C-alpha cells in the first residue's frame, strides 16, 4: 500500500511539473513575442523618422512650385504630389500608431468606419497590383464595444492575408469585404 501511495504521489508531482513546464514555455513564448514587437516598434519609429523628413521636403517643394507657377498642368501635378505625400505621411503616422504598445482603449466604435480606415491603408497598393476591391459593408451596423486600433489591426491583417491568397489563385485578383 505504501508503494502505491508513493507511486500516486510521484504521478501527481510529475503531472504538476509537466503543467508548470508548459506554462513556463508559454510565458517564454509570450516574452519572446513581446520582445519582437518592441523591436518592430523601434524599427518602425526609425523608418518613420527617415520617411517623414523627405516627405516634408517633397511637400515643401510642391508648395513652392504651386506658389511660383500659374501653369494649370504644373498646378495639377503639384496637387497630385501633395496629395500623395500627405497620404504617405498619414500611412507613416498610422504605422507608428500600430507599432506602439498601448493599453486597450475600449469604446463604442462603428465597424464600418474601422473597415473603411483599414481599407484606405491598402487601397492604393491594391490598385497598383490590379486587385479589384469590392466593398459591401452595411453603414448601419451596430456599435461594437472594442479597442479601435486593435480592431483596425485585425481587419488590416485579414486584408493582407486576403491579398496574399488572391495572388496565389492564378485568376484575376479580387477581394470582397
């Protein structure tokens, strides 16, 4: 009977060690992921700084061209330059927002707005690649109590996955949201 009790205790202790080891491995994986995210955040911050400086020059030069020209063709082209540079600057700002670790800011959010915002980040790239984007999101969806930035990141990740998937089909690329 004594050996049976000892064997039962050993089995119980062995299971506890296995459980603790699994929890330790999960925690280690989470720490590794957090470290990777911190590194990505630093990388994005550096890239954002490097991109914002030339974008400021592009915008400044486009403004100067606009001020010193009355040629409609030049004005139209400088307007396109300014619009594209502002869009690029906005994307850089949004990337830094996504890369920055932030506490969850839960609030009532409009799902359609979140989807549209995520789509806006990829619309130009999809267009350049010839991918047709079909959007059918009901504007009157109920509010969702969630973190807007995190939800935008989820939608953006789904869209990026869809982009990759449609390039592998061999058919004309099309994404429906």
